[in-house]
C-alpha cells in the first residue's frame, strides 16, 4: 500500500484558502465596501468554471476549491459590512458614505 499525499495537500490548500478568505473579505470591504460582492462572485464563478478545462485532476480540484472559497467570500461581504456598522471592525474613513463627523 502506498500513501497518496495529494489529498492531504488539497486539504491544506483548502484550509489556506479559507483562512486567507477571512483576511481578504475584511480588506475588500474596508477598501471597496460590500457593494463589490457581485463582481467578486463573478470572479469566483469564473475560477470555478476554469477548473473544468484544467489538464490534470489536481489542478482542476485546486481551482475548484479556490473558486468556491472566493464565491463564499463574496457572500460574506455584506455580512462584513454589517459587522463594521456594529463596530466590530474599523470603518475606512476615506471611503465615501461615511459621515464627515465620523472621519
């Protein structure tokens, strides 16, 4: 019996994609706001669709995982905006839509 490290690598990649997803959702909301979520969703769908044409299963699976993580992050952007409004995360004072007195 031989070991197959590919599945372990994919699992680690998934953890990395999810972990970095938390960071980029916070940063995208801070700099661009939640209004960009449809564009992020389209990018995630395109990455996932691109996985269908990859020459190897491993590359296809990695792109599918990444695309799914990006799509999930897109759905989290409005929730991140709500967390900013509740004061759990800092608001970007330079972004339009923030009252002048709060800058």
